[in-house]
C-alpha cells in the first residue's frame, strides 16, 4: 500500500505545485508583462525553487503558454449556447455573452497576456503567442458554429464575417475595460454587443430565407 499511496501523494503534490507556479506567473505577468516576467520572479512569488519550475516547464515561454492554455480552457467553457429551453435565440445569445464577460472578469489572463503577445513582433516568435493564436482560432470556430446553428440560411462567408466582427468587438470591449478600469460594466457591454450581432445576422439572413 505504501507504494501506491506515495505515488498518489507525489502526483497530488506535483499538481498543486504546478498550479502555484501558474498562479504566481499570472500575477507577475499581469504586473510586469511578458518581458518583465522571469523564472526568478515567479520562484520568489510562489515560494518554490527555480528547479521545481524547470521540472514542470522548459522555460519562461513554456510557462506563459501554459498560463494562456489554462485560462483559455476556463473561458471556452463559457462559450456555450444555452439550450432552447433557456428562451429565444436572442435571449440565449445574450446569456452566453454575459457568461463570457463574467469569465473574462474572473480570469482575464488568457486575453490580457494573449493580446499583449499578439501585438508584439519578435525575431523568434514566443510559443505563448503561437498558442494564443491557435486557441483564438478554436474560439472563432466555436462562435462560427453557433452563428451557423442559429442562422442556417447564412452563407459560410457571411458567418465568417459576423464571427470575425464578434471576436474583434469583444477584444475592443475588453481592452476598453483594461484601460478604463473596473467601473466599466463588461457584462452589460457584452450583452449589447451580442444583441447587435444577433440583429445584424437576422437582417442578413432574411433575404436568403424568402
């Protein structure tokens, strides 16, 4: 029994250590940005030696990429259209938008760090930037599927245009809150954004349905 128990204990400790490292990285990166984040700073913040960090992550870039991936997984769960029993299509879209906004308020690391990396140009592209662009494409596909489900009469290129607009608008609203502060009601703005996109999609679908 000692062997399996010891293995489980080590595995649990490893998971806990990894989470502590990621949590510390979020705080450091949020304060100092990508360039200001270092293994030494993360080590000091989480209280674990640098060797422990390197055991879990190859380097700083690998660490930042893991932060983005973890936050994205949480965020993507919010990009889920409520079932038909939740109301009209407009009500369902608005509810989803509100959930997405709440997830960004609760865990903004994915978008904050990702946009920071996406806007920078470096001789060697950081893995974190590559990961962000990949998961962003996943989000784009998820939203496009929702638009196509609600408005099956829309052509594929129109769905793509509406999805691109939806994602870009969400980016802008998030950046506005980051710049302006917590006084900005991101949930209300996302709900408005969703209603406008829904109305635009309905107008564009109308001629095709006749």
